[in-house]
C-alpha cells in the first residue's frame, strides 16, 4: 500500500495498477495481488482497482484462464457496498467493451455474459450516482453498437418499462423516460415502435408528474424521427396536441422548441392542415415564454415546407444551394403525391416565366407575368381577409385526378366562375404541369386584357350593388366589449399588446365589411362553411378570457380535434357563429400589419398564410417589448430558409421585411444578414440580387466592422453572382476594407487577403493591376506578420494571373516593383519576404522558367551576402525549391 497516495484522479496518463507488478510483496502473483486489493478493507484500494480495470484486462486477457478469473473478480467487485467503487467500475465498462471488441476477438461472449448484466443491474441501483453512471454507460454502448439486439429486447427494454410504469417511484420514472427518449434514436425502428412507443404515449399523458411530460415534450422530435411518418401521424400527433395544450407553460414551450423536428417527420398534408394551426395557437399563447420559443422556431418550421419543385433550388449533400438539375427531375418531384403543390396567381405565372427555367434562372418580367399580376389584383379585391385560412381539401368526383387546391385557389376559382370567365384557365392547373417543358417553351398566351377589363367592371358593379351586412357590426360590438373588459388590466404589457391587436381588428372590421360580405356569399353559394383553425379559437379565447393568467392555456378546440380521429384534419368547424368576424380579424390584424391594400402583395400559397403573417410581424417593435428583445435577430437568422421555401417568385413577400432588418438599429441583426446575403443572392438570382440586395450590400460595406466582416468573409461568393459590369463597380470600394475601426483587428485584413486571392479570377489582368495590386502591396507592409505572409501568397497569385492570361508586360512591371519594394528594402523583413515570394513563385509555377531566370533569379541570388541570417536561411529554401523544380 506504500505510494498509493500518488494515484489521484488525474493519473490517466500512467498505468494505474502498476503496483500489481511490484515483486516481493508477500510472494503473491499479480493475479493474487489483484484479488487482495480488490477486496481490501481500504475503500481507496478498491477504488484504485475499479479505476484501473482497463489496465487489468490488458494485462490478463492473453491467457483465457486468467481472463475468466479477472471477470469473476469484476463481478464480485460490482457488488461492492461502497457507491463510489461501483461508480468507478461502471465508468470503465464502455472502454473495456471497446477494448475487448477491437483487441481480443477470441473472447466474443465475455462482455455479454459478465459485463452487460452489471450494466442492466445498475439501472435499478439504490444509489443515484451509480444509476447515472449506468445510464451513461448504456448510452455509450448503444452508440457504439456493442449491445446485442436480444439484450436490448430481453433485458434493457423490460427494465425501462418497469421503471416507467404508472405505479413506479417518481425518481425512477423520470430517469427511465429520459433514458428511453435518448436511446430511441440508437435502436431499430421496429424495436422502438413495438416496445417503447406505447409506453411513451402513456407517459405523454402522465397526470401525476409534469417532469415526465416535459421530458416527453422536449424529446418529441427525436421519437418522431425514430418511428417514422406513419406511426407519428397515427399515434404521436394526437399526443403532441395534448402537450401543446398542457396547463403548464413549460410543456408548451418545450413543444414549440421541437416543432420543426416534429414537422419534418410528417407529410405535407398533415403539416399544413394540422401542425400549422397548432403552431399559430402556440405563437399566440398567453405565456410570454411560450410565444418567445414559438417565434424562435417559426422560421425553422416554415423551412419544413420547402419543396424543390416550387422553389427551383435544392440543397446538396455538402450543404450548398444548387439549381434544379433538369426538367425531368422537376416533373418527377412535383408529381409525387406528398409534394403536390398548386401555385396560385402570380406564383404560377412566375413559374411559367423565365425566372424558374432550369436553363436560365434570370427572373425577367414577361407579358404572362404582367397578366398574372393584374388577375391577382382582381381576385384579391373580391376576397375577404379570412381567405388566407386553410381549409380541408375540396371534394372531387370519384375517378377524377385533380391535385388538391388551397383555399385561395378555390375562392379564386369561384370568383372566376361567377364572372363568366372561361373554365379552362391557365392558373388553375395541376401541380405536375407547373414545371412542364411544354409550358416553358410554348408560344406566348393570347392577349386577354379586354376580358380582364370586363371582369373588373362586373366585379366593381357587383360590389357597388351590395349592402353592408350586419355581421361585421356584431363583430365590432364584441370587440368593443372585449376592449372594455381589458381596461382594468391595461398596465400589463401583454394586455397592452392585446389591446393594440383588438383596436386594429376593430378598424379592419369597419373597413372591410363589404369584402367580408362578398366572401361569405361565395362560401354559401358553394355549399361550404368557412372552417376555423385551432389558432383562431385560441386567439378568441385569449382575447375574451382573463389575460392575467400567464401560465395557463385552455384549448378545448385542440382537445375536441384530438378525440375525433376519423376526420381528415384536426381543423374544427364548430366555432360559434357570433365570434366568426372577431376571430378572423384577430388572426389577420394581430400584428398590426398594413391595411388591406398592402396585404395583397404578401399573398402566396407555398406555406399557410397565417405563418407568413406572423413571421413578417417579427420586425414589429411591439414584438421586442412583449415577446423577445432579440426577436428581430431570430427573424434575420431564419430569413434565407424562409426565402428558399417561398422561392424567388414570392420574394415580394419578404422584400420589405428584409429591408427593415437591414436598417435595424441593432448591429447584431445587420451582422446576421451580412453573413447570409450571399446565400440569399443564390436563392433570388442575378436580377433580383442586383435590384434588391446590392443596395443593402453597399450599406453593409460602410457599416461597423462587426457587420462588414460578415460581408467580407463571403465577398467572393457574392461578387461572382453579379454581372461583370456591376462587379467592376466594387473594384475601388475594395480598398475601403484595408481601413478598419480598430487597427488591432488584424484578422479583418487577413480575411481580406484571403478573399482577394479568390476574387482575382473575377477580373481581367488590367483591373487587377490598376486596383488590386495596390491593396496587395499595402497588405504586404502590414504590422502583423500573419497578414504579411498571407499577402505574399496574394502577390504570387497576382503574378500567376498575369502570366496565365498572357499579360507579360503587366507581369514584368509588377516584378520590377517587387524587386524595388522588397529586394532593396532597408529592413531585413522585406528582403526575407522577397525570398519567400520567389520560393512560392517556383512552387506554384506562376511564370515561365526563362522569365524567372531572367527577372527574379539574379535578385534572389544577390541575397546570398545578406548580413541577416534569417534572410539567408529563406534564400537557401528558395534555391533548394528551385533546384528541385529543375
């Protein structure tokens, strides 16, 4: 026992059990000494043995008899009464299992027969620390695929199911559900679905412990991903609705945080009809923390609606954006039942224009697009504000092969039908025809401007003949009553926000009464009642109930929807009729959006319109006060994903929001946009980039260094997307990057040199000589050596640019300037730089050998007599490289 005190917890670099090899200790063999210290009365001795088990196995695993003896000792040691010994032993199980698998294949069953039962037994140990160690060891073993499938099904899962039973101890149940959620992603889908999924669904409804439900909510996305789409939609989505309407706000917050993962596993139909209204209910929750989490997840949730067949772009495996490769791929993607999307109005005609052609992605306006805008305007003017609400798929006759239409498509169709417009309309076509090559290259459509004027005349005449209904009067009176009830709680910021929403709704109800009457008449004529989503009912209940109750949310609509499993979507159609107008305008005007005229430009059908409205409202200053002070940053962070989802044909929906974010007073918001502007340029194409992004890009160039660095890191990626004439305008502005707010920020100049090496290919040799050469020479004289060395590589790249483009005269002039500036520099650092440049020129083969021998080699050899050793050392390296190349 002498010297054991030297072995502490930080002695992993040495062999912990080296004392077993000390000769002459009571004439015992190493194996006998192991057994002696493993069962010593001194706890520290037993801890040392447990901590050094890996060394023990390395020493005794060559002999099968000794190996089995060691295994017996380990099993007896696992029953030690001291918890610290058991904990030390369990921490060594994973590395021992890996060692046995890699180095000792002749003992294939040793781990399963001796060590795996210890891991299973420790899952129910009385000591909390030992159980934690056992759970961590189990996860490591599962991750390394070291546990047999039979052990998982016959040993591990039964233990976890017993621990998570309703009558189990609370502490054990919380730990069991936690380990179930973590191990679900490591098991096969069959095992999870048949053994763990039923218990997980029970735990989601556990009414005794909210901690159990919170763990289920936090890991809901992982479980959905583990079991797949079919089981998710059949079993998990109803449970998810329950958790989203839980009385504990922490549960709803956890659901909002994992919403994207859940949505990713479901089909587009479920995502649109069920999850979208559910998300709206979370984003209008009474609890501020739930709303904050929902807004942070809004952009990622919207991104799950992305479809290459509508956006025209897809993401490669390396994470880069790319144009859809071929029209055949487009047609095959758009014909999939799960990805059927019917583009409406301007979206359809934009897709028919050259903006979405696989060959040329430049979004050029055409006569078709102009006609689309006119028709869209006419259709929108006849719609009520609640036409954005989603409704179930319209019924079709048996045998018809018609792709599902969105609510906006159906109402637009009704308007056209009522106006005696021809039935065969190019806008109402199946999704699989949107990207047809015939539609790309067919002759222009005939002029229908006279028909459009006639349609507009009939529509306006019909509106003038209508009387103002009283339905909106009822809605206005109800809104006034709610406003009066909220006056006593006006000091609460959340109540103030609700008052602003209701005031806007009151103005909208009075302003749009005629439009509401038109829409209601069309709905009655077609035999369909307008369905109300869960979010409408939630908004209604939030407006009428006591706003002071911060941590509760009553959602009877979601409960009713969950209980009715026979419906095609969890959309409730039993909203009380007297609240119809109120809930519609609450949804539409909740974020103080511009009035009806401005909202027309925000219409699209890629994602549910309420989601886009909520996303656009994230730039509202009121949101920062009542939800999250950094909500604008979250909006900026997810904007490229939202833009990719909507596609460039719907950029008009995001343009104003992007400009608002680009002028935000918080530099963190502008910095976020600066780091992603090059990706957004890929999404929008060259023409939209030149029109909408270049002005913002120019503003970022003059911003703070914290913002400029975002532009600088991807300067080449952005400039290469511009036309040559537009790109030349930035040649002079590149010099501004040399000057920084803080001269100590040398990494800024280092990044500039790295980007200039890439940018050289974008300009001709004359532009490089007139503009970029001066920047390179300035960086070569930087005070920081790291900047100088990368700048020398930039100089070499410039030389290579000249000679590769047969601009030998420019190359010779540049060489003479380098000789004067560096070879004859009074400081030895400059002369050393000249030697390095010559070495790099030879390595990169930047110029012909005869040119190098004639113009650079004599000056290089003259450094042989330089008084500074560092110069001569680098000269020797350069000459050696030259000889090797020869």
